[in-house]
C-alpha cells in the first residue's frame, strides 16, 4: 500500500517579504553623501573685473618699462665719450702752450700760424692748413665769413710768420709776443657768441 506522507514533519517557514520591507522602513538609513561645493552663480559683470585686472597689469608693465628705459639711457650717457671741445677753446689752449717757444722764433711762428690755420678750418670751414698763404688769402677775399678788419689782421699775421719761417728773419721777442697777441685777438673776436652756441646744441 502506498505510504502517506507524515503531517508531523517540520515545515520550512519563509518570512513574509512585506514584513521585511516594513522592518527596514521602520529604521532611518543614514545619508553617506558629502556636502557639495558652493557654486558661484555668474552675475554677467565678470568682464569688468577682467578689464580692471588687465588695465592694472598694463599700467605696471608700462611703469617698469619706463624705469628700464630711463636707466639704460642714463647708463649710455655715462658711458658715452664727452663731446670734443669747440675750436676756439682748443686754439686758446694751444696758444697758451706756444708761449713756451717764444725764445725760438722759427718754431714759435710755425706753431702759432698752424694753430690759427686749424682754428679757421674748424671754425669757418676754410681750407687753410693745406694751402700757401697767398692761396689762402686769395680765397679769403671772396669769403664773407670773416669781417674786413679780421681779414687784414690775418693777412698781417700770416705775412709776419712767413718772414720768420721762410726768410729766416730774427725778430725781437716783443714782436713775437705781438704776433701771439694778434693770434689771440683773432680767436677771441671770431669765436661763437653765446647765442650761436645755444643754437648749435642738440
């Protein structure tokens, strides 16, 4: 005969899913998510701040560049050689030194006549050093760069110097000093005026 299953065996009881849901829902689950960063909300005026920052940077760069240029310009001025002295200053200094040769007539006349010739070339662009006295005086007659009295003074001065240099004349010391005075007068009366020097400055 077939065997009838026993009703006394232990039965597997499964929990009701609804009960589990209710049990979980009855407890508060903690939120483990962190706080989010603060988000800036654009106002539409950010370009103003960027403009101000850019303008400030340009101003600072301009000031720095100006200081650098000024420092470099001052440095170049310090390193640049001084301008040469004007012709009349050079002539004055050389004439003073030439007085030490007054006891040697020929050397003295060669020196003072060369000083005056160089002065006239540098001061008035007259080609005196490389010409004879006759050629130079002939050119000088048609020049308006010297006054008539200075032309005559120069002719007398160069003629007297040539007498010593080429005719071997032996004038007394006083005549040589008179030649020196004539040369000094020529330089003094033909040197640039203060107005000319001011206009010639860069």
